[in-house]
C-alpha cells in the first residue's frame, strides 16, 4: 500500500482547511522497504547493497514518526554536510515536498517552517499538536555538542562514522524524560517512544560487529539490489555486474558482509597468521618498535619481534596502553624485555629500538623530546622508516601465503590481543559521494598496525644485505646469523661467535 502520513491538523491553520495528504511512496516495487518503514521496533537498521532504497525508506520512517509523535526532536545526519545535502536531504525534501504542495521550504499542509544556515537545515513538521522538529546536520564532530538532546535519530551511511560518534548520538536520545512522557501520554492517550534508524553499506568495522551481535536490541533488515530491481530496471543492474569487479559486486550489489574490500590487509587470516606463543630460540635476531601515544584515541604501543632462520617474522609480545607517562611505560618495557635475556642491548644494558619519528619533537616547556625522556630510562631509539605506502606493501607481502602454505609474518595471538584485533579492522578511507577514494588508511585504531609497519621496515632494512637461507639448506644458521645479525647495525654483541 502507498505510504500516507496521518492527516495533519495544522497548528497555525484552521482545522479542515488543509489539503488531503498525498501518497509519497509506492512500495509495490520494494516490499522489504515497506516492512522497514513501518517496523515497530525502536532500533532498526536497513543495511546492504547500494541503490536498494535504504535512504528513501529511512527518511520516510522518520517523517512518519515526526507526524504521529507530536513534539518529537529528530536528528537526521551523515558524516559530512556535502554528502548529507546531496543524498539524504535530497530524498527527505522530496518526500516532504510531495505532502507540502510541491515545496519543502514554504509553509503548507506539512511544513510549519524551514530554516537553513550554518551548515544545517531544520524543518518544523505539522502534527495534531506541537510541531515536531527535524534537525539535519553533519555528524563528524557532533560529540562536541554536549547540549544535544533528541527523541530520535537517523544516521545515513552509518559505517562512515567513528564508533564513538555513534555512541555519543545514541546516548543523547533522552528527550522523552519522565515529565515530558507523562504530559504527552496525558494529552494524546499513548506514550511517546525513542527511535534509532541506521542505513549502512557492508563494512567489516564496528557497524558489522554491532548489527550482527545477538541480543543487542537492533533489528536488521538486510537488502540486495535485487530488492529494488523494479524501481531501477534490468539494464542498470546488469551493466554494473558487467563493469565492476566481482568483489565489488558481492559487497555493494549482493550486500555480502563477508567481503573485506575496504580492508588494508585482506590477506590477514586469523587462523593462519595468529599462532600460540612458544620459546624463542637464542639465535633468532630480535627487533623492537614503538609508536607513542597517551590517550584512548592514540595509544602508546610497543611490539617485540623475532626473525627465524628463513626470514619469517614473529610478533612475540606487545604493550598497548593509554594514560601513561614515559617513566611508567619505560618500566613496563624494561620488565617485558628482561624476560628475554637474548635481547640486543647497549654495553650499559640499555634497550635498542626504532621509534616513530614524531618522538623527536621537542616540548615547548622542557625542550626535551619523548625520545630524550626514554633515554633517561635506558631506552634508546632511532627513527623508524615512516614511508606509509612502502610499509603497507611490505606488511602485505609478509602476510601473503606462499605455495608451501607458509607466510612471512606470524603473531603470538595469546600475547598480542590488541594487534590481532586492530589488524582485522584496519580500513582504507572510503570513497566519497562521487566515488573518489584518497588511497590512504583510516586514522582510527591504527597505533598497533603503525608499529607493526615500523617493525617490518626495520627488519627489511637491517637484513637487506643478505637473503635468508632456503628451507632446504643444510646449514640454516651460520650464514644467516653472520650476514644478517652480526652486520645488522649494533643488533647484538658477539664473543667467540656466541650471541648473548
């Protein structure tokens, strides 16, 4: 059946003078869209393929709620204003205009008032009582608006948002407090409700974890482009299947959430690259890398690595902490390193490592760097190679599984939980509304993977003078230790051929 909002009684107009509300959607070509729009569950997501009617359905859903719950305060958002205006609001304003005499700006049967400015639009919608307010704004930094109080939200393309932004918006859905609820129920005879509506394309990040987690309160409508075929035409869909890669079609046309097209390291396989820890042989060269941070957004990370006789790198331990000062971190690093007496050290017992070049920046008050602070505690750093493109490529090469079933990189999963978690969710910055992607990783939960990149590049540069022995070698130790470890740049001390 066509969507018809309840016939409104104008707040500022004389009852009986308003034009009949016209239909704004015809669901005969997309029955799943109708089920989504009128779903009575409070928290609902319409997620899956592109061009499947997600955005228009979500806009119809909030417009429907605005009219049957007078006085609602609804947020309609997308990460950036340009995308919000060119996609979400285009559909919302079309639906509004269909019920408002052809215009969403001018007062009419549906609209009391429209206001635009300062990067947002606000609509006041006529109801049988107090007008409902629909505020349309970008959400990239909305967590800074501490006074936000809403009764409902629609987040279009929610996978674009940071998880903490979504959590902030959800936490602000508190408009219907006890006092307002009692007044509403007394006046209209039924209680108001809080609502949350999401649309999303398949993405392996936080949105997937949330939507597919059982018993979290969200109702998920999964969609494919076939659900909306009647409204698109065969020619459009078949042309996409002919022109686009299979992985892209699986993800964006079939709505397959298992496609990791946005992953920086799609080669990573937890069952292959994640292994149980074991004692590291004394003759394996050791490597240590650090990425400085102090907050939950930028963690302080250390990774310990070791290389076997065949050049395979093992990440054997990690330290990933927040809200710690250098002296505290240095103590933890020294404790972990002392557990392995074969770690390369200076003659005074100091620990050697590579560090993010940013640790050389001087503090305006003390005139000391983070690296200077570590040196006071016997930890000596030199610049890590911060060539991002080269580093990403070298990590990917090590993750690649060879015909013999072996990879060049393994992680002790029982000792490195943070690295195991974030290497799986490390994503490229998604394309914008015009389909243009910057080709850079998303700066989110990247501290462990940045440190891994430093470590991999250090191994490469420290052992470039020699290739590791093949697995068929009858002498797997001698040449590799001589050429790689002893000539690797003060990686250890040698006495009579014994590394200690």
